[in-house]
């Protein structure tokens, strides 16, 4: 189809009546762009998009988002082909284009993370609610405000120097890596649930800079990252993981204060960059597992954290419930 008027009529029909046909919409827009079919009636492709939005009664941003979603998927297909992997044709994809946009935002340009997320989305392992939760965590990390975890260490805020900004970015990268559960896939423990009951919902929730009041210690505590999941136990049980970020050797001993709230947590973790592992891992208490953060923002379990039955989960659950209701 090369007649611009016929293309516009089909696009307008999709935008007005068949909004779920976003793949076809993308294909038509791409045909106009690559064939420069917007000439000579319009001065630019952008002007043509503006005209299309006006005639269809939709926002320009909606059309640009649908175009972007298709481009994200095409890039993913291209990388998969280079790796010799087979992925569905875009015509066969039955995924909301908004999910692709969220994948792009969460991955922050990291292709390894992006492809991993895309695989999970296509295989229905991640739903929109999971992606929204992940994006909320990433946004929280990247916002430089008093409610953020952008820090030099657990409790001192980042300043404006280039070094401090670099450290803040490192913490943000760790957050991106933790926003989905793949690091748990290789977490071997006696409590690992190998026979998942599929009727039960898998839960994985990352809460950055989580503060709660402990009725056991009669004080408040703050966790760099709290992870709530049921991947490593029976589906109806939730496990709590505390993850403290270590970026320098000086941070290490400060992190051990998390033992003060060990009665509330099943697993204690230290997350640190690969280049620190060999240098200071021997100084990490046996009560902690170690998460290795690679330069490509992928996190792997370097040393398992021992499971601890805890008696104070209710304090954290109450805080989480209040935050949900607020």
C-alpha cells in the first residue's frame, strides 16, 4: 500500500475504533516514514503525525508511543537474531505496547537487562503490575530528594561533586538490577520451592529505602532495599530479604548494623561491585550473603545468605500495608 490517503484512513480507523491493533498501526506509520510518503503535502514527518492526531482526535503522544513500542521490539528482534535466537514476529505479539515502554524505562539503556525483561514479558512471566512496580522503584532511586536512596552509603546523602554523582549512579544501577527476580533463580537453599503450585501467585516486590518501626527493639530502622518474595519457599509464605549496598570498604562495617533488625528478616545480604568482592568479601559476617554487582548491571549470588526464621515480620507487614493504603 503506497497511497497516503488510504494509509491515513486505515490509521484513523485503528485510532478511533480498533485501538488494540497497535502493531498494524506501527507498520503503517513505519511505511509512511521509510517511504517518505508524507511529502509533499506536509513539511516534515512530525507535521504529518500532528495532522494525523488532529484528524483522529487523539494526542500526538499516543501515536509517538505506539511508534516507539514497535521500534523497541524491532531492536530486540535484531539483537536476538544476532545471537541466533528465535523470537515471535511483531505481528504475532499480543502484548500491550505500554509494557515495552516500561521495559525501556526500567532497563535505562542496558541491553542485557532489556532483553531479559522482554523475554519475561513475552513469556507472561512479568505482568504490567510487575513492570509498574519495578519502574516505581527505579524512579525512586533516581530522584535526588529526601525520600530517595541515592546515597554515598546507607545514611549520608549525595552531594554535587562528580565523585558523589558517580557513586549515586552506582546505587541506582544496583536498584535496576534488583527490580526483577532473576537473581533468585540461582539462589540455592534448603527452603527453595522446587514444586511451584501454579494456582498460587508468584510475588516479588522491591521496596527501596524502606523504614519501619520495630516493636522488638523499640526504634525505627531503615533498609536500603527490602525484597518480599515467595519464590524460595511455599507459595503461600512470604520471605523478607534485607539488602545493604556497599560501594567502599568504609561502608562495610556500617552495614552490619542491619543485624539489629535480623529478627524481622529471613535473609541478610550485602550487595557490592565485582571489584570489591575479592578485596573485602572475607570481612563479611557469615550471617550475610553476598550479591555481586557486575559492570553490566547484572546481579548474581556470590555467596548464599543463611535462612533465619523470624518472629517480627508483622512490624514490616503493617508498614507495607499502611504505605499501600496511604
